[in-house]
């Protein structure tokens, strides 16, 4: 996550949305992060392979 997005100010003007946001934060306060096992193999791609991976053709 980019630092800029973490430090960005958020203005919630709707009282109902603000209440929901605070309630969500309160619920997550005691939740623990549970690491997941990766189910797919990771591979490094570079150059033209990136374009192929995303389905873009050389023009």
C-alpha cells in the first residue's frame, strides 16, 4: 500500500456512514490476522512476457 493513501484525510459527511465506519473499526479491533498458505505457484515475468500475461499485443 502506498504511503500517500495511508496518510490521506478522509471526510465522511453522512452521519450514518460515519457510524457504520466506526462500528466496523470497533469490530475489527480484536480480530487477529490469520496467515494463509499460498495455493498458486509464483513466477517472475519481465518485458514482453508481461504484455502477453495481460493479453496486450505489440503494435
